[in-house]
């Protein structure tokens, strides 16, 4: 980490990565896994604990995944990020730095407003997803995946690069009930319990990015029709402080 700080200091900003929330030790039989401060809470609510990126985390609670998904859509849910990489970026060039690495409009974030964004490589491809918050304390607060902390820290040490327009990120709905595999690049895809259909995100050439455009995709080696859709697939139902 000392190397990371010395590299970025000359560019007018400062990077400060801090460890996840204080964790509790496990027994000798489980010493390879760490526990977040909410470990007991997870168990008390029926959490099924599994190993993930060196941590003992709940993969499911008493209710099914579908029930949890619908509850989040209809009400609200919280996510424990204490196991994830959390980074503070300080300095006058912090916004310029982040906008050279991610696709989000960081400059337009209001104080204490955050956005889900994507780390990209030199070709514009996606390396990881993350959340960037513009704090009122004068720094950017970045939360990224625990399994990618080495790669993400190394990426923030690279010089500012040109993010390249290799296409446009669009939403896709598969017209039959099947998993999606796009001929090209798919960034994510899964069944939507709310819409009761399969959805995905993928890169397509700009001329094919208009909503309503029909595309031919490949599903388990069979060609199938999909349609470009506006995102988000499900209208948001949350409130932000003003």
C-alpha cells in the first residue's frame, strides 16, 4: 500500500485503502475464513454461511432467493459491505482520476450521493463493478469486490488513460425462457423474478443499440431472438435525500 500512495501522490490526489471492518477470529478448524461484525446477525436470521473470498458470508436466509428478491423490489434491503475492499481517494484530481477509470459521471454526483459503476480496461472492456460515493468530507469513497482487491488497487495506480468507445452497453430480453449467451460480450445475465423472463446486459455496435432492435443471440449453441430494452428493466422505487 505504501507503493500505491507514493505513485499517486505526484498526480495531485491520494489513495487510501483501509481494511474491512474489524473481523472476529474463527476456530482452528475454520481459521482460513474471516467473520464480519454481522456474523452472529446472519446466523440468527437463518443465514446459510459459505466461504467467499476468504470470508464466511450468508448465501441465503430462511426465505428463498426469489422471496428475498421480491422483498427488495417491493420494500427495501441492506447489504453488508464490511468484507469488501473500501478505498478513499483524496486530492484535487480525485474526480478526474475516477472518471479516467470508470464509466460513471462522477463529477455530477451530489454530496453523499453514490453511483454503481464499472472499472474498464484500455479497450473499454469491463474488469469489475463498484460503487463510488462523493462524500461531503472531501473524498471519494469506493466499494469494490473482495475477490478483486489486488486487481482493483493495481488499476487505480495506472496512469490516466483514454476510456475507448468500443460500442454501447444495452439491456437485452430473451424472447424464450432460456439463459442468454450473446455472440460478443455479455457483462451479466440472469432470470428476473419480477419480470418472469431472462434479461442480460451486453455490448453491441452503436447502430444496433436502439431499444426495440431485434438481435440474434446464441443460447446453448442454438440461435434465438432477443430485443434491446431500456434500462433499468424494472423501474426504480427508492428515495434519495435532498
